[in-house]
């Protein structure tokens, strides 16, 4: 599921599925639109219970880790990442 081209989207509910890909990088999963400002993601998202989901792409992996960790029911070792292999932090 890729919602990265939806800049006005601020809520995503995709829990209890079998997602293998989730890209939430639309400007609302960092602290704010300013990456230098500390704060929680401005997106509300639930994506627990997706046992095949190993990586959730977000604008700021660190901020999402602080706000949403731990996420239950994801693949073992699931991560929040800014891009493939970049700035990854645990999601579960």
C-alpha cells in the first residue's frame, strides 16, 4: 500500500490485513513539515496485525518509533525506515 502521493492524507487504517509493503511518506509521518522540529507524526495510522509487513516507510523513522512503537503483529524484526535501509529503527 503506497499513500506517499497523497499529501493531504492524515489518517490511515490498514490493520488486520496481509500487507507486504507500506509507504506512508507523504509529509505527515515526520515531526512536522520541518524536519528540524521535534514532535510526533501528524498522521494517525494503525497497521498492526499485518504479519508479512517488515518495513514501513515514513518521513522520520525515529519520530514514528517514538510515537507508535511497539506495533504488534508485524513480521519479526519489522522497521520504520526513511527509505530502503536508511535511518531504520525497530517497529516491534
